[in-house]
C-alpha cells in the first residue's frame, strides 16, 4: 500500500464489511423473533379456543381454530336425538 488514499479505502472497506457482519445478523434475529412471537400467539389461540369454530386476525393473517371435542359432542347429540326419535 503505497499511498494514504489506498490505505484509507482499504480500511473503509474493512470497516464496512465488519459492520455488515454485525448489523445483518441482528436484523435476521429481529425477523426470527417476530415470527416466533406470531407462532406462539397462533398456537396459544388454537389451544384456548372454546368455540366450535373461531377466527382471529394475527399479524395480518386470519387464523381459524375449531374444537374437535365440541364438534364430536354436537354430532353425537344429533345422532342420539335421531335414534331416540326413531329415525
């Protein structure tokens, strides 16, 4: 490296490359963190769903949840009612 201009350019490039290695993973982490929060919110919504069918808007996406136990109970009730009625 003969001149100070070349040294300054090389030093600047090294600083920029190191800055990229520091900043880029932190931005990836922010995206991963937001996806994780959204996934946890969606999972907890599906676990605590008490309605037969229910929907909720989470981060711009409509998430649907259904309760198989309630659906099974409802269908068994209908079938038992038909049997009792003699159908």
